[in-house]
């Protein structure tokens, strides 16, 4: 059975897309079949995965969109009342890594925001719009079955709109990438306030007969929290600098004091032993990833994770050696992160 993992933070600029791409590639390198789903209308994940750098690339991507489905057109049967059922997307294999696929994004996906939000009010209009709340989940399940996927990683936009509410509440797990600044701390606090409202809605929706018996049944609510990923801080000799350490401690304190109680209250946590076995404490920090500067740019340029860049792509001389050392660190970090994700999700799958 596929495990759907949402990467969510309504604050932008926290490296959700980079994390999704690198984590998905690493999971696939460990023998898992992974589908990356781009639900952000900026389509950055799609651009990275398909290599959007030159005019020739633009023409190639345009042709892909003419021959392959994407998140918007795949959902059109439900949201545009087309006389055909939702079908699995013919995902695009990502070059360079067997078992890794892309469900492309679409700038116009947010056109469905208003009508989905209305459908999710669970009010008098629900009967007419009953097929919409379960449509995205139905699409992802059908696509996962077609590709025999182990994981779906969902790169979400930085918003608190109806689409993100639906994506998060119909996922199996979620990760919160965050950076080391005051606004990221503020975003964790804000997330704590919105989660309870969304969970209340999802629990009602998942037991509502009208939504459960629709053409695209709303799924069982089973969301669990995997943890946070702290990123983009400056380190010196393998350790974060004092200024960034201060922000990291503040973010972890906010998670422990404000987010954790909400997670407990809404039954969003795995058994404590499951976290403990993976070395995860009450801050739920899965890993810390320092600023890799030019390596991220090289990764995007070559549509390849940082840890898979070749020696030629890394460069030679002193800079090349520095890049290679950073690459080794990045590879180890994401390998350990992927192992934790596999262990946490597998443990829950067995217990469930």
C-alpha cells in the first residue's frame, strides 16, 4: 500500500521543493518506487525534475504537457464536470534514477481552490459538490496503483487554502521543512493553530455518509506527523554558528511547547517508542541540513540531487574538493533521513 507524505509549511522559502526532490531520489535509490507530486502552482519541482534551463528545454517541456497529463488536467473530470471518470496519470520517469516518477504541476491548479473550499464547507451545497473533496485522493491512489508506488511525496504550496487543507488531511504522513529565522518560528506557531481546525473538518468529512458514498469517496482520516527538517543555516567546522543555534533552539522549543500538544490532542503522533527508536526527541527534529550554497544551484542546473552530481559537475581544484566534501555530507544526511522515513512509515503501516 502506498504511503502519501505531504511536505508542508505555509511559509515560503523553506526548501520544500529541494527536500522533496532529494528525498524522493534517495528513497528510490534504496529500492522504493516513488512518485513526486507537484501541487505548487509555481511548478518549481516540475522545472527541476524536467530540467528547465534553456529554450530547448522549454520546448521539450511544452511537448511533455501536450502528451502527458498533469495535476490540473487529471482532476478536470471532477472539477470541470467532464463526462468521464478520473484516471491514473501517466507519470514521467525521472532521468537518472530508476523507480522515480513525476506527476507534473500546473500553474492553473489554483483555479480549483474556490470550488473545492466551497465543497469542503460540508453545508447545504455539499450534495451537489460531494465528489470534489475525495477527488485528489482518488487520483493519487489510482496513480500509485498504476505505478506500484511505495511512496507519494507531495510538494505543497505555501498557503492555507482549501487545496492544501485537502492534500494534508488526506495524506498518511506529513513533514514540516523549516529554516532558521524568526518568521519560521512564527509559522510553526501559526500551524499549531490551524491544525486543530483542519483535523476537526477531516474527521467529520471522513465519516460523512454523503462524502463516503460519492463517486470519489473521501478517505479515512489517518494522518500522522513524522517531524521537522531544519535547513539553510550556516555551519563552521561541522557545527551551526552561535546565531543560528539560537534560532534552531527557538524553533525546537516552539515545536515542543506549542505544536506537540496540538499533535497529541488530535492523535497525529506515532507511538513515542517509534520516534525514540529513530533517535527523535520531543522537538521531532528528523535532521539538520546546513546551507549548501552553490551545490543547490548545480543540482537544479543538472536536474540531479546534490549527492548524485558527478565529479565533472562539481568542478576541480580547491573548490571542487570542497564541493565533494559537502556532497558526501549531504549524501549521508539524506540517506539517514530516508532510512528514518522508511522506519517511521513502515512501523505505522504494520501497527495500523
